[in-house]
């Protein structure tokens, strides 16, 4: 249920041995002032030095990436990690970051919808007819280990993002939301269940939340009552200097008490 935010070199304790379920990495490209690794490269490294912890990107900005190449990269990650990949996706919100890659803000939604459709097509029908940018058949093998494909977790708080999560997502990802904010957004997701068609094969929508600030036992318990399935927590810095201290302190000050109360 709890996800540290930083990669672990092989000579450091593996978070999976501490009972953590998922390692989730931020996936910004140009535009971030924090020292972050590119998410897919970091996840590939983590796949090599861990064996049980789930591997997630929160979130990949789909309009910034070529969907055919991204489908292959994500498939490779799922195969090499033996089916541990979780794919967080979003439209992006940092104009400078999108502009650096030639993506107008006004085209984010369309490019996200088109990109996700192409990725899902390649995952579930490995040979496709291509489109205007690809004038011959595209074939992708191998296919992902997870069937029918790695879980897709849709990030975002806008009505369009919430509807997208209900329509195609295995889960929804809330970014830096307090329990009160999370409750409001979960209620909006529930309200969309009737007007927005959701394939039965997707099952219930899983709720993931990246918690803001210091996460206490009260915050964890409040989110659990709302129905949050996965709580993403991490240290205050992204420079790689704090993960060990953070994991040990969170295990001692929060997880132990949550476990004893359950």
C-alpha cells in the first residue's frame, strides 16, 4: 500500500524487504528543477535490483512520447520485471515542459487519447495496420507478461481526467491530495460510474494517492476509510540522499502503528 519515491542502489536495503508494495517514480521530462532520473530508465534499473516490489511511474505524460516506442518500452519493462509494472499516465500540465517537446497545451487531451488507444492496440493486438504516420503494419513481440496488459492508472483531477480513468483505467491517481480533497474526487469518480461506460473486464477502479507533506497515522487511516488502495509517500528531497532514513522512520512511526491497529 505504501510507495517510496526514490530508486535504491543495490547496496542499499530493498524497500520490498520492508513490506512496501510499490516503488513509484515521478516521470517529468524537461521542465523540472529537481534532480530526477528519466522514469523508464530508472524503472529498468530497479527491475534488475529488486524481485517482488511493484514498479510504477507516476505519471508518464503521454503527449510527450511516441506511443509505438512507448508501448515497446513498457512491454520490455513488464517482461524484464516478470510482470511487476504499473503504468501511470497523464496529459501533463507544465506548459514549458510540453513546449520543449513541441506539444501545444490545446492538443494534450487528443494526443493522450490517441496515444493510449495506440498503446492498448499494440498490447492486445500485436500486429496493427498503422496510421498516417506509419504506412505499414507494426508488429510488437513479445507481448506484456500481465494479461491483458499492465494496469493503467490515470492521473489528474479535471473532469476529463476523471472520466478517462473511469472509462479506460485500472486505477486513478490523485496528486498531493489531502484526505478531504481525496474524498471529494472519489465521490466525483463514483458519480461518473453511471454516465461513463466502463468495461466489466476492468473491475473496480483502484485508488492511488500521492500524499502531501508529512504523512501520519491519522492520514493513512483517513485515506483507508475513503477507499484508497495505494498511498504514495516519500522524502522531502529528490536528490537521493534521504530514502533510507525516510523508509526506516516511516516504518517505525507510521506503518508499525497502522499494522497494530488493524
